[in-house]
C-alpha cells in the first residue's frame, strides 16, 4: 500500500509526549486486565494507575485499543489497525496513559487482533474492492469469505502476506519500539494460516513478550513458539479441578441422568454439537474444503472436523513439517483414513497445500462453537467444569498432578499468564468456586434439587411447559453461583444460555414464547417463599466452602509459576455470569476506600479477604522476586493439602479439601519463618497449624523465611 494512503511511516512515534516513558522492560509481577469501552477509555484508565500501583500491579493489560467500529463495546471489531481508538481517547490520551503508567513503574500489555477485522465502509481495506482482495481471505467461487467463527461482519485477514502484516501491525509495533507497550497479547492465533511463522515475525520485529490466546485441551502442550506463554486458561482448568471433590463424580452423574433423563456422555454431546456446527453455521467453510478436494464428501469432512479432540494441528504443507503431536492428534481422532493421511501429508495423497491449511483454520471455529458455545450449555453435570479450555470429564485433579503441571510451566513458560477469570470465561472465578463446592455436598444437593422440582412445579409455564428439566437444572446451579441476583440479570443470562444451547431456541430463529416461559419461571423462584426458605440456608453453607475454595485458588494463582492476572474488579468478591454480565461497571471508589483500610493495618474481613491477600502476596513477590523466579519445590503435606516452596525463602500452604488426612504436619528446612497472613514468627509456627484457624483465610498459609 502506498504511503500516500494516509498511513504513518514505520517507527513514527505515537506522540512526542510519549518519548519519556522509557524503553526498559519492567519486571513482571502481576497484570491487571481492563476491558476498555464506553465509560472506560484511556483517560479513565490513567486515573486508575495510582490505585493499581498501590495494589502491587506491575503491568496494565488492556483490551484491544486500536480503532474499532463505531459503537463497539469490546474493541475486537477493529476497522483501522493503524491508529489508536478515537472513542477511547485517541493518540494523545493513550500517550498520557502510558506516561502515567511509566511514572508509576507500571508497564502496558496490549491485546491485538491479527486474525480478523470488521467489515463495512468504516474499513478502508474492505471498502476498496482491490484492497479487499489483497487483505482478506475471500472465496472467489462461493462469494463468501472466511469469518471469525460464525460472525458475518468480522472477516479473516491474510497475515501470511507480507504487505498485510506490515500494514496491520505498523502501529502496534511502533508502540512496542517506542517503549509505550511492554508486550502483546495475540487474540486467536489459531485462525492464522501460519501461527508459528506469524509469532516468529513478531519476535524478529523486536516484540520480546508475547502471550497467545491459545486454548489447550487438557494434556495438550503449547508448541515451541517464541512466546512468553498463553493467557492462562490451562491453569484455570487445573486449579478449578483441584478443588472439585472426585467423590462427587458418581452421585452427580446419577443426578443429572435422573433429573434430565439424558444419559449421553459429554463426549457424545460435544461431537453431536460439532457436527451441527459443521452442517449449519460453517457449512460454507466445509463446502470450500470440498471444492478443493472433491474426493472428500461433505459428510467425511464434517465428521473429521468434529472428531478432532484439540483446536487444531500445525502441519506446514509448504515446508513438509509434521510434528509428532500432530500425528498423535490425527490418529486419536479416528477420522476417515484418506482424510487423516492427507492432513499429515502422507505421500501420494495429491491434496493441495491450501486444503491442509484451510482445514486447520476451520477446526478451531467448529471446536469453539460446538463445544464451548453449545455443548457447555447442554451438558450440565457440574457447571464449574464447563469452562474455556477445560474438559467437564476431568472431574477433580490430584495435588500431585497439579504440582506436575506447575513444574512443567516453570520449566517451559515461567512468564505465562495465570487466570481464574477473563472477559471470555463462562462465569467469574468466585461463582465457579461456589458451584464447584457442590461436588463435596453431592448427597444433600441431590436431595435439595429433587425437592425443589416438586416445590416449583406450579411455577412452570402452563402452556409451553417451560422450562424443560435441563434448563431447570441449569437455573438451580446458576443461582448457587450468583445468589443473590436480580431478575433482570438472571433473565439476560438465561436468554444467552438457552440460545447457545440451541435446543429449544437459538440466535438465528429465537422462540420468544419459550424463552419468556423460562424467564418467568426463574424470576418467580426469587420470590417463591417455599423455594427460597429451603434454598437460602443450603446456599449459605455452600458459599462458605465456595469462598474458601476461591481464596485458595487465588493464593495459588498469586504464587505458583507464572504471572498472575487479575480481571477488572476481581480484587473484591465478584459473582458474574457470562459476558456481558462480567463487564458490569466496577465501583472503583469502594476499592480505593477498602485499600486504604488494608494499607492502614485494619483487620481483614470477609469483604477485604481477597484484596488483602492480593496486596500481601504481591508485596512478597516484589520483595522476593528471585524466589518467585526460581525453583518450585512441592512439599508433602498429604493428598488434601497443596504445599510448596518458591526458592529457599517462601512457603505456600493451601488446604484443598478438609478431610481426615489433611491435618499432618509439614516438614521444613530448619530456620525461622514469618506468617504473612496472621503475623507471628518462629520455628514451630507451621507445626502449630495456625494456618488452619478460623477466619477469612482459614486453610491458607503464606510464610517467608526471616
């Protein structure tokens, strides 16, 4: 593209006022994710910098900030990647934010969206037919184009083309070179034709810190890419499963079948949903594959896409590279032999390179929409496990397996992000922890749910019979996760959940009458005395266990190998459902007020338990940076306690489940230790078991060698 098209030259500074921010990389300690949009632009983010510095944050982690479509609430529909968003404040406001952050010794991590751009006249590359053909992945035969998942107004970008990469990354790379941004978070790299080559190009351009939004199936390893790690969904799945009592597997499975009448496994439901996606929303993508290799029927291609157990493989038909992990994934899928051979470049297949590349770009969309956005709303055994990157069949995780995962992270990606909530999770970490606690109360939960079915039968819609039993069971678990909740929030969530499930209604052809019946049932529950009187006491007991679990998961996030990430507002209890519920306004004044009390030495209450834990752990991470950059050594404390050393000077203890085997003493090297959560020090501190005492941090221990 000619410079005369109005694009800045490579390396142009964002603003002269930004030159003083400095280019030295700041040490990573903790990121804080902000979802920019209406009401939270660059200026408002700048106002939060002093608070975040006091909290102990090292890096501000911003959602997409380049020019998006007018009225965008999330920034992922970029229409001009060469400039910063005017709606968020523009170039000058971003430079002021970067300068304020730099002065507070806080770096910036920026989320970028290389896979797709928004269509329409606002996008000059889309509006110009000649540029559209060069920049976007068009289908000249079908007249369609490769989309971001199934969203028609988000078109896939050809990042494998040199000109396209250079133009669409000019501003992002300039921000990094000028020192305004410390690192990049890459959205959906699996949609690219050559993810590894793309990431190598970023490294060659001088971007030393890159995190990829790569969704890994449990047991799948991140490839040897030049990145700092993923955005952390695999940790979320592991730490969630760690706190799920495996004893609940059989009774909760039996309850699901008894309540809903559906005996299918998660795998069966997921595969069925993926086949639906291949035949429906992604039929044009499958048809395009079929045109490339007419010998493969649409049924063969759809079946193969649905069988793949991971997001995608990374075979390089242009270089002939086929890694063992690719062969294993294709073999495990047990797809049609001819198709399987073509996908691993077996000789003599006669399949064009484009076919293999496009198959690999199509499978992530069918996996995501079929599993995360359909099957997760159909298979309801324990909603805490229905999460991005997780597998509901992984019901519980041993302490030993959790240690092994942490050790591997420390070895390969010690700066990978660790999350318990993101803008894309199905629910907040606190809500997930509550629902997860049901596994340890499975017998009583069964008794209550079956009782509620009878109590609430009169509330069912008399005409349609809504909700069906699956929807009813979804409602009960949802209420456990977010109680107390307004009827308005509950209705909004249920509308999305029902349409995602695509059983009785859907996005394309919503059954408004059925939806209204389900919503009426749910909101009537909130004022149904017979139900509330039975539900509330049970829920309150689950909340106690759920909050203990949430605090345990938080402490592990703050101390295990990797870089903890805090989602906006999550330093206080945050009971959120799927987006947009998780983007509700945050009460920043209340958080500042409570932080004042924490810093002033006030007593820790239930309300401040998360906030104070974050402050103390991040103070320790700053003070003992080398310890957290060093060894991770498990400490044997029995199967129900997760304990480990970071370096030689930090010990972490978290009770996973309170059982008969959880009371053993912890053997430590000789020396004196300080209890950072309760105060006091001495050699006998751990043996005394003070970390088990009642209080906001019951079952948690954080110790520093003195």
